[in-house]
């Protein structure tokens, strides 16, 4: 079937009788016939031939409104139409803005259905056995990437397709042809412009994450993922680089081989301020992780290159920082004295030669460097030292005492593999609280994820206890790994920025995965824990349940015969509390009274075994086992005359409560409150208050606001429409 369609279209193209202006629907019919081809590679091949034939004809294609919508439904047509549009080979009958919107909508639909990766032929590219096969597919991928960047960049959902763009780009890299591949260079220029204009840390984590993930593909025979291509992408300044590297050091910091290849490729491109800063970050990360072999190789390759570039005074500070890192900070650990002496002599020769080019601040840094060098070598041992020293005297700039301890602080000397240095570094920057970006009505998800993050026992399991999964290029992250990514990001930041929980959302079940409608936070929590059971191994899920799940038992007493009947042990995740039936004229309900009422005698209808019929009975509830963390749901929704309505009554919350387990009272403290605004649970808005280091903060998606230390003041701060919905308590140490 596919082959027949392919040959029929080819035959029509060869006959050269088609009117590519589309007056007789020739082009439209070609596109629709092409859509019938199921095989992706074959479909794209013939679509490319159609595109080439249109270009060769010199005609401009006229597309009617209804034709556009019909044709754009195919991702293959989407690519070709988009590309023709930018080549000005297509005439649009309707407004340009609406045409762009049609294509953006199709991109969004493909993303929601999880079809973008398939549309991009990423699976087919990974299966290639030869360079020839790959070259054909990569040319099609480049057309798709071009369209996605051009049409997606001004879309609200561009962040949602960015990882596909990056992975596709990685699969078009070819080290031998990148300089001559004008289409690829055009894509890179567009991508660089996008990244330069972006302050989103999410986009940058996706850039580095995609690069590091690709390292798993580097050793395969086809080996088309090239480090030079990557260096071309990240050759300019990365915002939030300290925090992003902190995140990667705790998450993907084991992909050292590929990081080192990136380092090598940056040297090939030439040194700029940005690449030098990035190289310094790489080396600092390697020092933290004790990667001695890589550091020695880095040192041997980098120092000679830095000496060559000393004439570039605009990069003076960056070069000097690297000299400090690789010649001073490392001396006690990995020095080679004779080679180092040779390096020092060449550096001093260059300082002497370029002396008149340096400003006063730069000369002071050189003087500091010379003083640090004297800790390891005598003046007489290093050729040219005394001559350079005379020049400093003539400028009235003294060379400091080598033993002056302030030198280390001024020049940021950190002795390698020194645990005390690393501890001091960690203390220098306080952690900032990170909000979660709203991905269109995802405030329910953001609030619940924040609650889980500030559940210390759960966070510890995710970050420190559970075994981390292997990262494989183009393989979707599991829910478990996406929890890890999210939590490590929230735990790593020292800047007031936010996190985009897109990949976490994608790893959920429907409707949360793709639906953009508001959802009920409590219902979402139940489904999230069910998904955890499927995504974590049994032993891991057992540890999660110990934190959040308890056990209760009900006792029923029949009013006819007074026979008590004990129900089965029942597992619970939420304790659901109800308001009193008649609330008119009553004061605010108190949380502890609501809990007591939950366990008190309740009148119900019950099947009595002794009476052999349904009777009126009383039910009492006992908690057999309370979890470490209790989630209390306030039942705010009731049906009145068949319509579901919300109870907006406020509750008098307490920062500390007591709950009975069997006959023993356990103490719990409140640490998170999910608030609901609005009249129905699957509409309105959710925020969350969290207790962090004895202070209360409000997280409203990406906005984090400090409220107060005193909980009574926090509660008084609630607006009338802010109604507590889910309460998170943790057991206090007795």
C-alpha cells in the first residue's frame, strides 16, 4: 500500500504535468495522497520530493482556508508547509497570523498526544546503520526543527516542545560538515537568539540535560551526536550557571566523559569569555566529584592553550582564574614540578611582552599570581621573574608577601579535594525558595508537589535513598526520575527563579498528562499515589506508604440487639473531615473538634448478622496505626438539590494537634495547607502555605511570598475566599 502510493506520487512528479499554483487542487491532492502513506520515512521522502518539485517550478502555491486546515493535520505536511512559507513559495489566502496559529495548534496537538518525537523520526534516526541512511533522515529532521523554532518560538507552549527541538538538533550534528551545513547553522543561529532572549532556567536545564543524555549514544557506530555542535549552542553566557551546575552536579554529574568532550570541543572553537567561564565550572564540578584522571588530562591540554591566548586581554580575568585553578589550587594534588616550571616561565614571558597592554587592576592580579607562585618556586628558579619584578617596581606596584592569607580570598584559591573548602562554599549561598510555573491551570499540581517537597521524609527518600534510574538518550523519564529532577532543582537554587514541572506532568496519567482544565487537588493526590505504586519498585513504595498511609477500624453496634460488630482493618491516605450538619449561627469549627467528631458515634444503616436485616446502628472509628505524616481533607463540597456546591466556612486551625492511636495520643505539627479559591473543586485556583525553617511562606505557582513566623498571624492573613482544603501534619518527636 505505502509503496504503491509512493510510486504513484513519484510518477505524477516525473510526468511534469502538475500545476503547482494549486488552481486545480493539484498540490492539495498530492499532499492528501501523501498523508495516506503510513511509513514515516517513506512519507517524508516523497514529501521532500514534492517540496523540491514546487521549488523547481518557480510557482507559488495558493492555499485556500479549508485546504490549510485539512492539510496541516498531517505532521509531514506541517513541516513542508512551514518550510515553503518561509521560502516564500506559498501564498496564504487568509491572514498570516491565522495561518501561523493553525500550525501552532497542530504542534500543540502533536505534543499533547506524545507524537512529536515520532513525527520527528527520532526513532528511525537511532536505527540507522550507515552514514548515508542517516544523512537522508537528518535532512528531514532539520526541516522539522526549522518549522518548530519559527512557529513555536512565539507560542505559549514553546517550552513544551523545546526538549524535542534539542534532541532533534543533537541528531543532526555532524562534526565534519557543520561549517558547510547552512541549514544547520541557520537553525543554530535561531536557537541561540531564543536562548539569549530567555531567562528561563528550565530551557537551560533542558539544553544541558539533553546534551548529557546524548552521551549514552556517543559510542555507537553511527555516532552522529557531535560535541562541536553542542559547543556551538552553549558558547555564550548561561544565566543562573552556578545553580544549574549545582543541580546537574547532584543529578547528572556522572556523565563525565561527555562533559570532557564538550570541554575539548570548546577549545576547538576558540576561547571566549563564555567558554572559559564554562570550562572553569566543569573543572570545579570535577574537583567536587574527585575526578582526578579527567582533571589531569584537562590541565595538560588547557594550560598550553591558555598561554597562547594571553594576548587576548579582553579574556584576562577568565584566563587568570583558570591559571589559579590549574596551577595554584591544584599544585599540592596533581602538579608535575618540571612541567609547571616551564608553564610559569612561558606565562611570565607573556606577561612581560604584553605588560603595557594591561590596566592597573590587571597588573595587580598578575602581582598576586607571582606571589602565589613563590609559595612553590624561588625567584631564581623561574626564568624572567626578576626582570618582570623590576617592571612592577617601576610602576610602584609591590608583589605581595606569598604567605599573606588574604591572597587566597582575593584570588579565590580553593585547594583541590579539600572537604573544608567545599563545606564553606555550601554555607556561602543560602537556599532560595523556588516556585513552580503554571502550565495552564496546573495550580492544583503545583500546590500538591510543593507539599510533597516540604514533606522532609518523602524528599529524603526521593533525593538520597531511592536508587536512581539509568538515563538513556531519547527515552522518556519515568515519574520517579521526574520527581528526582524536580526536587533536586527546588533544592539547588540560590536565585529567585522558578521551575517548569513539564516533564513531571507528562509522566502522569490522563487527564493530568495533557488536559489543560483545572482538576481537584485532593483527587489528583489520590491518583498521584496510585501512579507512584506503578512507577516505584515494591520496596520503595512500601517506604512511601509508611510516611502517608495509616490503618483504621470501625465498630458497629446494632440498636436492636446491642451486638457489636468489628469491621475489617482499613487503609487510609486522607482523613476526611466534615462540617456539622446545621451550621447556621454557629462559630467557626475547630480542627481538633472535627477530628473528635470523625471518631465519635455516628448513626448509620447496617446489616446486622444477628437480626438478619438492615438496622439502625452506631459506628465508632479507631485509628490502629497513624502514619508519620497525616493529610487531612476538609470536605467542602456537598450536593444541594442535585447541584454540587462549596462550603466556604472558615476553620480555626491549630499549629499543633493531638490524635489518638489506639489509646495513646500522638502529637502532630502543621507544615502545609493547600488553599482553594472558587465555588467548585475542579475550577478556581489553588495556592499552598508551607512552613520552612519556622517561617510560613505562600506559594502561588511561581510566586513565593514570606508571610510570618507566628501561625495565628498567618491564619488571620487568610482572605475571605481562601479556604483551607488539604492540611499536612507531621509527627513531632517526643
